[in-house]
């Protein structure tokens, strides 16, 4: 599949004309419900701001947050509520932003689209991580699921002729399957802040230790991991599962652990701060990512940068952030028997685990936010040039 090419470091951000950029997203990184999409936006555009470009982020407000502030060089404007922010975007854009002489607008499609091609006449770039598709019904139920599903169906028609940047090959394939032109799609992978991770093998506990780090949502399928762990315990009675993160599925997950009789060995550690991630991830013998669908799976790379191999569902997005048999192993999504067998293989085979751990470190080194920011700068300039008929 051919995509618009964005070359890492091909053009220095210092050598390009300074831009005035407006970014639209549901949340900023400081929002209590911020996730990988917000990290991606912040890491890339804070670096773009540091290169002298003006970046404004318009997003939803949350309790006790300033209505406007500077965050790492980004001018953050917050308005409206999380569940209705999509109604604020066109109103604010038409009353205010369209008169502020922005060079380019970035629409971060995350949850319900803003449908910016209907009213934005500036050069426009769409940034997408993944679409929910039918997986939304697992998370949100029928009524809310239909709302999201219908919104994404409308996206096919409204955004079809807008330049698009995605974070993985899986997401690119997904948009092409929806009828988008693959030549208008570029891929800029999620990355990590390399200085925050050791790129070395960490000291491991005596007992075999498995981990999960991420939000506790139904579509993340953490219950599959608990079910597989119960089978692992039959062979390795001293094994431990550490579940790191918060979410509305936590109560249900605790109940499953109790029903399976492994509640004493499943530790719910709650939220893990950014500065503590490396320490927690480095202590694991392996990490598991059982989600049914992701845009990329940045936690896979973060675990790899701590010398921890990842056992991941062979799901859209996740299969792009795991190099099978190098940085970790893939298993068929939802196959509990295969997951438990793979866990046992990694935990009991020291030579395999060491090989995957060293491969994980090598794999993670290629994902650097500085390179991603350079790629985004080049992409933005190409979008502006194309809109002006220069290219």
C-alpha cells in the first residue's frame, strides 16, 4: 500500500517557515481522562512549539482547570464539557478562530468527529489513531454505540478528500477500506521520550511476574488476561499478575479474579505516574496487551524500552507495535488457551525470555518523539503548500 511519504529528519524544523497552528482535540494531556491520543498530540506539538511555531490547542474543560493557560509551549484553551465538546467546536471556530489567521488546522479525530471539512476553509490535516467501528458496542452498549457508529459512518463521507495522518499501518488499512485515497494518507508512529527509559534489563522479582498497564475499559479485554493467568497459576502457583491503571471496568475485573480464585495473586496497583512507569515496567518478566483494537499501543514500546517483552493480541494497531518473535509474541485475540500457553512459554523458558528482552530494547530504540515532530512539521508544510497550489 502506497502512502504519502514523511521522511524522518528529511527537513529540519528550524529551516521551515514558522507556522501558526490550531489543533482541535477533545482533551489535553492534563485532563483526568487523557490517554495515548493526548500524549501523542502533546509530545509532538510541544516539540513543534519549541521550534518557534505558534500552537493553540482547543479542547474541553474539566473541573478546576484554567480556561486558558500555557502548557509546555502550547496555548491551551478549554471550553464546554467532555461529553458535548463537539458542539462547541464549529461555533467557536466560526465566531473566533477563522478570523485569527491560522496557517493550518489539525483535527485530531478521537471519539466523535468534529466534521471540520464542512466549515474549515484553511489548510486542514486530519490526525487519526483508530476508529471504534463495531468494537464500540463492547464498550458503550447499544444506544451509545449506535451514536458513535453512525458518527464514524458519516466521517467516511465528510473527511474522504482531506489529507490524513495516522499512527499505524493498521489504521491506514482501515481508512483505505472505508474508501479513503491511500496516497493522501501518511503514517507517523507513536513514540516514546527516550530519556525516560533505561533501555536495559531491570531486576526482576523472584516470583514470575506478569503485568498490564493501561486504562481498565471493557474493550481492552483485561478479563482475558485474568482468565489466562488463572490457567498459568495451575502450573506456576507463585506467579503474580500486576494490573496497573484505573477505569470503569475495575469492579468487574476484581469480581472475575475472585470468581477464578486468584484474587490473592492479582494486584490492582491503580494509577501509575509517568515518572514511575519505567520502574514498574522494568520489574515485569513480561507485559500483556489483550485489547481488541488500538491505534498503536504505545505501552508496548514503553515496556520494550525497559527490557520487558510484550505478549500482545494480534489486533489492529497492536500488531504494528510488536515485532513478533523479536520484541514479543502475538496471539489470537480472545484465545485464552493460546495466551496462557504463551505466558507459560515465556515465563519458563529463560533463554527465550532473554532473547525477547534484548530484541525488545533494539526494537524500541527506533521510536523517538523528536523524529515524529520533524515528520509532522514536514507533513504540515506539505498540506499548506498543496492547499495553496504550490505542489
